[in-house]
C-alpha cells in the first residue's frame, strides 16, 4: 500500500558517517510513499555534513545561530516542509523501514493523534558499558503517552496549532511541545514497533555525566513553565529527582567524612550496601525491559547514581536563570569520523 506524502526532517551536527547511514535509511522509503521530501538541517557543523547531505539529494538548511538547538533545527525543517506529515529524525539514527506504515495506520485511526513514536534502541549496546545501560533508557511502555522523543511522526496541523518547538529550550523541547499539544486536545501515541536504531557512541564517563546533567536541566526548565497550571507537567519528576540526588550526594559525603573521622571503612561500606540494595530493587522493577540480569543490575545502579548529575543539572539551571546570562548547549557527543 502506498503511504501518504512524507517530509523527513533530519537534524545534525558533526555526524560524519552516522548522517550517511541515516539518509540512506530514509531514501529507502522512496518507493513506499506518494512523495518523499528529505530535509537536512545542520547546526554549525565543522565536518563535511552539509556537503554530504547535499550530495545525497537532501535539501540542506544551514543554521548559524549563536546557540544552535535541536528545537531551532526542527522548526527550520518543518516550516520548510511541503507535506501534511513530518517525520523528525536525529542524524545519528537509522530509520526502521516498517515504522512509517505503522505510524500512519495509527494516525488514520484517530484524528486527535498529533504524534506517533515507536521504539528507539541502541545499534551497538556491546560497544561500551554506557551504551549497554542507556539502551534500556529508550524503552517506554506502548500506549497513550505524555511526551515523545526526538524521533517521531507528527501531523503538520498539530505542529502549526501548537506553534512548533520552543527554540529557546536547550533540552526537553519534545516533551514541552507535547504538553502544549495535549492542552489543545491532541494526544501522543507510543506504538509497540521498532522506530529507529541509535548510535549513542558513548565511551567516557564525562559524556555520561553531561547527558544526565542535560536531563536535569530539562526537568527543571520544562517543569518550571507549567508549575502553576492545571497540568504541572514533570513537577513530580523534578521534585523526586532533586530529593534522590540530594540524598545520594549528601549521604556519600557523610559516609566518606565519617570513615575518615572514625578511621573505619564501615560508614562507606554501609552506604555501598544501601546503594546495592536499592539498585537491586530498581533492577527488579525494570524486569520488563530486559531478560539480561547483568544489564538490569547495571541499569538499576544507573537509576540511582544518575540522580547526582541530574541534581547538578537542576541546580545549574536555577543558577543560570537567576544570572539571566546566555545559556550554553550541554553537549555530550563528539565528532563522528
């Protein structure tokens, strides 16, 4: 069955070969849709991404903003797009060939659906410990959802009604847009179908830390916008993360201090035992995400310890907001070869 006309907006910055792989996966749709438009929005890349995308037949939109964001990139793309439906992809992903058909079927079943997204999974979970753990971070239960991720099929009518992404956000732009769409009576649907493979390419602790800091910033800024509304989106998540991050950071410092003062390993050993017990509990709650017990334990450990950099991200946002200075992007990926 021929699918409706589709505009695909790919955003990227220094993606290298990842971009080639992404655009190849999109071009494979050409024989399955009434018409296919591919737009690549580049955010000040220093590699050859612009030339590569142009050579592969994509319409290139080069952004030269002082502080380029994913939101600005997606807005630039969909506003230039010609189709009624827009598929957004990050340049480090590979599109599953069957996802558009399944997403269009869901949209056709309900006029109130603004956005459909599926499963994003890591292409190389074996490449690093971080890839292995964070692969489970992409897994959400199917059904009506409060938000979507960066890879999503959206109705242009819903995008126009909501005014698109908020270009001032450096993180959390998709959930914030979804919150405004839901306020207009639209719904967001997560379907039980593969959507994209993702190339996180995370190999260093600094990358892991900055990714969690970025999440903390997003929770703080987005929840702050809706704090005093009838739907205080992410407020409970922000408070819970703040408390858990404060607990783990404070208790670790206390355990280390007591161990030094008492010249005993027992305070730190007790802290470690508590961390392991709570990590096992988190792993048990996440059993629906994986059958691998080792990965589940690591994911449980991650669920606890990531609260510390998330806390730093929240605090950093609040301090920056009070200073009212320009906000820098919180990037955690390097240039791909």
